[in-house]
């Protein structure tokens, strides 16, 4: 059974600081997705990582994928308050149905 | 494009009542999904569909039913509501199989339906 673990689950950081969220998964997969969810809102797609070594960047966020280590990271550079949200990683569940297996999410709070 | 739409946004049900959560997408996606999100947890797959007339169970299907008569619509039916079904329900869609004959995976989510069963 594919399991996806994120850490930390809660992260409080100051504006201007850097930090990394980790996403580990238990079986082979070469597709990983990062989503953002604001309180009471839906999920917004941030990054789609489709191969080993993939790296994508958008603004202050950068995501990478190491399929051999079964690890993805979401790096936050010089955090700002607007980045406060819950971040989910999700892994392709395999098979032809294309379903995603989600981690529990990392609730990020950026304080001035 | 409206993307993925869901109705209602909020609903309170009494134990034993039934209801249908509506989901529609206008992106001509073949694949559609229903997830539930419990507090502090990620999303869990309830049912999915790979095309009109084809549905299958996900991780947590008990107490739910689905149908897919058109490409656009994928309603979720709750029969005999129970407090354990209190949750936020998200519908999602994606393009479907890629050149390797696997799900493309990037999914587009609706705004969610917050359901309380008391």
C-alpha cells in the first residue's frame, strides 16, 4: 500500500526566513504533485514533477523530486505572509485510474 | 471555462437522510474523482470514473454511490447519512491516459461541499 508522509505537519516561521517541507513516499512512483490549500478553500495545483531530478520553481517556492530516495522537497525562500496555507504533496497511485495518494499536509504560518 | 463546479457549498443532514452532491466540469476531461477531506488529514478517494458509464471504488466507498451518464457530470449519492460522513467533499477531474497508458494525474479540484450530519 502506497503511503505518503509529510513533515513537518505544522510550521511556524518568520518572514524572510527559508525552510523546507519534506514528502516521503513508500513505493516506486515517478509522478508527484504539490498543492496549496487556503483555509476553507479548494486545492490549487502548484507543481507537477514527472521524472527523477525534476525541479520546478515559482516565485519563492521550489519543488524537487528524487525518485530513487522516494523524496520530494518544497523549499520556501524568504517567506512572506501570503505563503501562509496548507501544502499537500500527492503521489500517483499507480494503475490506469490516475488517482492520487495525499499526504496529511503541512500547515504553514508565516509571521511578520 | 468554469472548470469544476460543485453544489451545494454547505449542507446539514440528519442521520438517515439521503442527498446527492453535484459535480460538473466543462474541460472535456475523461477522468473524474470524488474525495473526502477530514480535519487535519489529506484527501481520501471515494469513487472515480474513467469515462461516461464507467465507475469504480476508491479507498473509502462505503455509504456512497456514484453514476456517470455524461462526460460532464459525476454526482455522488449519500444514502442513510451517518455522522462519520461529516466531512468536506471535493470533486476533481483530469485529462486521463497519457502516452504510457497511465493516468495523467494532474487534477483540477472543485470548490468543495461542506457536509455535516447530526
